[in-house]
C-alpha cells in the first residue's frame, strides 16, 4: 500500500537534523517501510514522503514512534493509483446494480 506522509519537525530537532534523519530512516527500515520519494517543503509541513508498506499497522507504528521521540508530527494519507480508483468506482457500480 502506498502512503503520503506530511510531516512537521519540532523546533528542537531542526537543530539536530542529521540525528533525526538517521533515526527515522533506521526505524522505517525496521518496520518494512520503503521511501519511494520525498522532499522538503515550505508552508504548513516541513517535508513530504511517498512510502510503500504492506502492513498498515507498521505505518501507524512509525507515526506514533516519530511523535513519541519528539521529532514532530506526521499526517498519514493512503495513496491510490488510477487503477485502484477505477476498481473502487466499478465496485460502486456493481453494488448499485444489485440494489436495482
């Protein structure tokens, strides 16, 4: 499953950048989360990561760990491909036909 992680970095950890990144990368690896792409942003969030993980609880565990470490906070969003959206639309159509 693909996810978008929108993250904020706490002020303390902006001064300890390398330490935070090293710990976060190691924890993602431990949990089986792969980063497909990422970048730093300006605005409400400090960075965005596009990740892949088979286990939704691993992504949840990562977000909880990130906050518990005091690194900041993460808004996690499931991300769907065009094919997955089409499958969902087809499912709605099939369910609607059954009711008629």
